């Protein structure tokens, strides 16, 4: 039963990553692409790690999977932030609302 549930969770996690890749290719706006490239894989890695832990069911494997998930979530968020800041500073893409970062950088 747990192997079947683990397999289903693994497939769902893989589908999230696949859909994130499709979204990163299909979206027009750079920030929408970054959102797809950051949020989808984060949930996909979380589900793949959960599926792996459910399938293997050993304490060392669960600890390793938890460590991988935590590190992936941290590095994904930091990488997306750095990419967004780099895009903003290099090409100044159009924004839908007020540009709070420009206001903050101009006051310093």
C-alpha cells in the first residue's frame, strides 16, 4: 500500500516539474517564467522526496531526503531572488504596478 502511494506521489511530483518546465517555456513575461521555474519544481521536489521516503521507509533515507528537500527549497528561493534582481537591474522589464525597488534605490 505504501509503495503504491509512494509511486503515485512520485508521479505527481514529476508532473509538477514537467508542467513547470512547460510554463517556463510558454510564458511571455520574464517574471511569469521565473515564477514557473521556481514554484513548480519546489513543489515537485517536495513531492518526489515524500514519495521516495514513502517507498524506501528507512530512517537514514528519510533523513537524507529531508535534507535534500530543505536545501532545494532554500537554494531555489535564493536563486530565483538573485535571478529576478539581475533581470531588473540589466533590462528593466515593464512592470504592472509601481516600481518600489527603483524608489528605494533612488533614495540611497
